[in-house]
C-alpha cells in the first residue's frame, strides 16, 4: 500500500529484479499485471526514454518556444516524424550515390551526419523542383 496524507491508500505491486548484481524494484499500481508484464513495460519504457534523450540531444526538442503545452505536444511528434523521414530519404539518396559527406580541410568525417542529410536532401529537393528540364518529346505549337 502507498499512503499520502489526505488521500486514500493505493495498492501497489512490487517486482524485485537483479540488474548487474544490484537489486532493483519496479512498482505498478495495476494489481492485475503479472511480474513478467511489469518487466516488459519497464523494458519498453526504457527504449522510449532513450529515444527521447537522443531527440533532446540532437534535435533540440526542449528548446521549443511555444506558448502552450499543447503546442509543444503537437510539435514534438512532428519533429520526430520529420527526423525519421529525412533520415530514411537521405539513406536512400546515399545508396543511390546522390548524397555525400560535407568535408572541410580542418574537419574530416568518416560517416554522414544529420546535417549532411538535411543539406543533401534539401539540395536534392531544390534541384528536382526548380531545375528540372523539359522532356524530350515536347510538342511545340506555333502561335
């Protein structure tokens, strides 16, 4: 039971697991979950926490400047989706040989970075949309 002053006690279920020779306790307020289900939820949550930590570190999710929590809640999934789309499309361009690492004389990179992917994908879209040539079989009509 978990008790807080002025509130009704809540029954909790504890699962004690050993991680790297340390005992760790997992707690759930759902009495119907088995120990295996509680551990599965913990493992699933850990992968989500890692994803959000990477998103905060690399996409600046915490530095958003919205006026409401709802706006931030809408923006975060869009940023993650955009990151995924750019990454997948840049990977496709890289496999086709249409995307290269941006290099400089003072900084040599062995692998593409996300900024390389953004710049290359932007260049690809810009060229395809603005500099496409007319097809070969154009019919010229004299006016």
